[in-house]
C-alpha cells in the first residue's frame, strides 16, 4: 500500500484542498478529498489552513472525507476476455 497526502489549490475555496491518494497492492487507486464539516473549525489564531475538530464534539472516523474517484487501471490476465481453445491443426 502507498499513501500520499497533499494540498491542491481550489478556485472555489480560499484555502487549498487536502487530498489523499491511496494505491493498493491489487492495483486499485483511490483519491479522497477532505471537506470540513460542522464538526471542524479553523482557529482564528491559526496562520495555516489546518482544520481541527471542535472540542467536545464526537467526530466519525470518515467524517469530512469524500471519495472523488476509484480506478483499477491494471486488469489481471486471468480476468480478461481472452479465451484459449485447443488447436485443430492436425499436422
């Protein structure tokens, strides 16, 4: 498994968006975006765009994370549509 956490600028929000790209051993790639919910806040004293959970509020483990896309670009040969048949050549 490989995980890459990164920021990208967003024209719709003043702060960059946080993304998580995950690559699995099976070849599956997943891109997930963090969008703060009402359970998060941006401290007024903060100079960065780091959101924190609101103190005393329960936050679900996947709250704020949204699946952008999921793809498996590599297809296993055993699952392809290629079929093999015995040769009919009699020579």
